[in-house]
C-alpha cells in the first residue's frame, strides 16, 4: 500500500512540474497536430480500402 502511495505521489509531482513549468502548453499544441495528422491518415486508409472493393473494418 505504501508503495502505491509513493508511485502516485511521484506521478503527481511530475505532473505538477510539467504543468507549472509551461511544458503542458507545448504538448497540447503537438497533440492537436498529431490528432489531425492521424485522423487524415485514417480517412485516407478507409478510402483506399473501400476503393479496392473491401468494406472498411471498424
């Protein structure tokens, strides 16, 4: 039990350091860009698979 409390304490300290340090803002921008890149790749993949005559597996 004490081990888990130490793990969660360390996670909270790391999250606080990243959040208060301003790194979280940069990570948010990168996450938004990656979301749209992978969304575009998903759409391209589904269209390419449908063009081959196979229905997309979701």
